[in-house]
């Protein structure tokens, strides 16, 4: 018979076992509390019933005494016509108010089960008490108010007896219900106690058996591993949680030992790939180095030949050839500087030298110096530099190289187009964007352009030149200055490179 994998880990089973014991214990406690509450309710109901009976008897006696007094006073008034003293009248009115207070206390007992009975009693009692008040207040005025009628008195007594009977009925009914509740809670307590013992024993036995089976499988697997059988695997599906994780750890350890030889082969393959990348980079660099060197050597030889001929020099051509030599020399110097900068960044020797920089003046100066790149491919330059750019603490050399590389990159891949340089302040940061409408970059290649030695496509290097170092250096410089660079591009429509640099370098150093 196929055994199923446990649904819970060993820890979860221990927690569940503890929780089950706590639930059983809490159930017994709750049952006891419920029974105690029922007993308390029984005592409260009994006390209310006794209080209601005492108030009822007291009210009944008060009604009788007050009626006898009223009848006696009425007889005296008819026979002697003696006035009633104010102190006696006030005392009698106080007694009526005391009766009314007892009625209110009686109304607070019994709850909704006696509400209708109490309302009828209150109506009858109010009428009777008002009749007696009128009697006392009009006693000396000689009023002929009829107080001998017993209708209100009999009606109040009848309602009082009905309320008393209702209280007694509810007390008996509530007492029976509470007695039944107490009986049930006692039974539940006994059943819960016995069940707690049985369930606890079952849980303990089940936990011991499952834990023993899991540990036995682990013991067997460890013994097989120790004997050198690395092909053995502990069945992970038979356990869950920590035991499964431990079995998986042993299996992973065995698998890693088996993969050791494969990793050696993979390391050799990686080394071969690194050598291939190195060879490709050297080929690209040698090509980029030879191009300006050939121009320098070729034009220098041409100028030397022209000078040795002894003929009159063409000043314009001579100036043009010297300009080409200077441009090629600068191009060669820029390439060497890029290689040196990348080497410094990889070895961690690149440092930041902060000075006060006027970014607007720096950007104007760079664009003016690189204006030949604009005319070289018949492009148009647009400057959108905010008038309120403040001076900032930054590394002028790195800031200059960031703008120069972005500007040169836009000129390289744009022909008969527009190149726009944007500079403004956003959220306490300097935003420098170089926008072109050149060839653009496919979305799948955009993540590669900031990697060293990488270009958007393999054909880009052969067609446009370059080593793939410029944008990699730009990103590293932006991050060293506490900022970053982003790219938005659409193939055939152009690209926008946006560098964001914080104005406050103190906060950047503090965060670093």
C-alpha cells in the first residue's frame, strides 16, 4: 500500500499537538466558566425574585395602611371638621412618594418578561396615588372629592398580585433553565476531561511514530552516503517541513559532489569564452587605434612631402591636413583615456575630485568644442539649457566626459538630423539629456549598451566604429557622482540618454 506524504512538518505537528492540548484545556476551562456563569445567573435570578416578593409585600401593606389612613381622615373631617396640619399633610405626601419609589424599584426587576404587567400596575397605582394626593392637598378646602370608592385601590392590588405571580413564574422558569444548563456543563466537563486524556495519548503515539519513521529514513540515507554511495537519494516526498529540508540538503550535497567534475569542464569553457571576448576586444581596440594612427601618419607624411618639394604650400589644404591630424590625435587620446579609465574603475582606483562647477558654461564649452562633429554629418544642434542652473559641487573632469561621450555618441549614429542637448534642475538634481533622431536602439539591446565592450548589434561596430566603452564609462561616472543614467529609444526614430546628478554631494557622501 502506497504511503502518503505527511501534510505537516515536524515543527507543525508539534505546534498542532500543543495547540490541540491547549484547545482541550481551554474547552474545559470555558465549560467551567459557563457553568459558573449559569450558577451566578441562578443566584441573581433568585435574589431578584426574593427582592421582588419583598417589594410586592411591602407595597401591598403600604397600600392597605394608606387606605386606612385616608378613610380615617375622611371620617374625622366629616364629624369634627378639624383642619389637617401642614406637617401631617407633608408627611402623608412623602409616604406617597415613597410608595412611588418602591414601584419604580419593582419595575427594574424582571426585565422584558414583566414589562406589560408592570405597566398595567403603574397605570393603576398612578391613578390611586393621584387620588390620594388630591385628597391630602384639598383636605382643608372642604372638597367633596369621593375617596370612599375602592375601584382604584382594588385594581392596583389586583395588578400588584398579577405582577407578583409573573415574577414567581419567571423565577421558576429561569431556575429550571439554569439548572438544566448546569447539568449540561457538568456533563461536558466530564466528557471533555476524558476526551482530553484519550486524544492526548493518540497524538503522542502518532507523533512518536511519524517522527521515528522520518528519522529512520534519514539515518539510512546518511549511512549510505558515508559508505560512498552518492547515487542514493533519500525519498523527500515521504516527509514535510524540516525533515524534508534535511533530506533535500543531503541529496543536494550528494548531487553537488557529482557535479564537481562538470563544474571543472564548465570553468574551462568559461575561460575559453573569456579568452574569446578578450581577443574580440583586442581586435576592436587595435582597429580603433590603427584608424587615427593611420590618419596621423598618412597626413604627416603628406605634409612632409609637400614641404620637401619646395613648392608654394596651399595654406587652406595645409590647415585642413593639420586639423585632421589634431582631430585624429584627440580621437586616439580619447580612446586611450577610455581604456585607462575603465582599468582604474575595475581596480577601484578611480576617485572623485569635487570642485565648484558651472554646469551651463561647461555644457556650452563642450558643445562648441565638438561642433565639428555636428557639421561632419550635416546635423543640427539645439541647446535647451535652463537660465537658472546654479553652480554645484562635482567632479568637472567626469562631468565633462559624461557630456562629451553622450554628445559624441549622438553625433556618431545621427545623419542629417537634429541633436538636442537639454539641461535643467529637477528635484534638487541636475538633469542632462542628449536627444537625437538617429538610428535608435531595439528594446532587446538597450540593456547591453551600458556594458563594457558591448554595442547594440554586432554590425554597429563595423559600420560606425567604437569599442563599446563610452556608455559604460558614462554610467560608472554617473553612479560615482551619486546619480544614474537612463535610456529611451525607438529603432529608426532616435534615442534619448538622460543623466541625473545630485546637486548636494554632501548628502551623497553621507549616504555612501
